C-alpha cells in the first residue's frame, strides 16, 4: 500500500495503471474510518484492479460554527484499516494541496442543494461538490463508491457528474448499521464518536422510526404529513434528540411530497448535544 500526499506523485501512478488497462475504483472520505467506510472499500477492492482511498477533512463544507477543528482525525487507525483491506493507494493531501494560495473556483449544484440538509447548512454542498469534483479530476476513477446514509450528497454528486461529463460510474452502497446491543440499527457515522452511551442507545430510535414509517406506508398511508408526524412522535417521545428536520421527498429530484408516490426518500436530521445525526430510507410507493 502506498500513501501519497501530492497530486504530482499520484497522477503518474494512475496514468500507468490506465495504460495497463487497469480499472480504478475510488472511495472519497474525511477519515475517522468505520465499518461503513470498510464496506465501501471492500466493494471498491473487489470490483477494480486498483483501489484508491482519499482522506481529506474538507474545510469548505463546514460552516463557521461547525466542527471542522474538532472533527475526528485518526490517521494511524485509518491507515491500519486500509492495510487490513489491502487498499492499494491512500491519497492523503494537505489543505494547501487541494486549495493552494489564490484558489477561487467552486462548484455549485442548483435546486438539489436547497432543502433537507442544505436548508440548515448554507454552502455545505458547494464545498462537497467542489472537493469531490477536484478529487474525481485528480484520480480519474472508473467507479466511485458512496454511502446511502448521505443520500442528498449522493444525488447531488450524481447530478454534478452528469452535468460536468465526468466519465465515472457512481455506485451507492447501502447504509451500514449497528447490528447488536442497545444501539442496534444506528447508522454508522464518524460523528457517533460524539455520543455518550445513553445517546447511542437513544439514537437507535431514528432507524426504528423510519422502519415504522415504512410499515405504515405498506399498510396504505400516503399522506407525507402523517408519516412525518409519526416519525416525530417516535423520536420526541423516546429520546432527548432535538429534531432539525423530517422530510418526505422524491428520491431523484429531492422535491418535497404531499402525497407519497414513486420512489420516496424519507430523510431526517436530529441533534444529540454535539452530534448531528442524519439517516434515511427509500420506499417505493405504487
């Protein structure tokens, strides 16, 4: 496994791989790797000749009062996990490498960024789209792997890739969750490190609420307001979490729905003290 810190060093390695007709798989991350990332990396390794992992805590996607400085950075642990999974390359650039002095260019995706998380994190998805576009340009992967937990981000990046003609297939991998104990069902996230043991237990209610909503839809409920009310009740009555949003939107356009039909994304964000947790499910409604 190679750890590469500069674009100048990385590009010739990837160019040689392309000339040898090797396929390149890519997983972009901010580090603090967990089993959710591991699942992405396993898919990447299995389906490609060369696997590339990037670790970069991207400053442009954090707001002025968000947790950029405190965001977990665990280089030693991350490198050990990548070695265990036999990842070929870790791209570990500095902030100056990605945003050199005089940097002025940003990528903005319209409409898809205006609701859900975008409503509460102005500029966040511009930062995400910009850094992912740069990384895709640097790595030139055949396939990039993203996690379903960040559903809005996945939709935005797919749109950006289409609009800017990136020749990269984007595969979205199902959310990995806790499988046992009091926190069973909790979506794995780097920010789970901020949770106390009691908060981890309570946060498992987010997925239980989403599953209950899915069951109600199967039973015939079609009013988005009824589903939102149900989820809100489950979270408010059973946890100390502060709900930021619960929305039912079209899974492709991310536009809010009053009546559930087609491919529906039910998404939420809830604060547990320092930890802002997001989760979602997709339900196909006939």
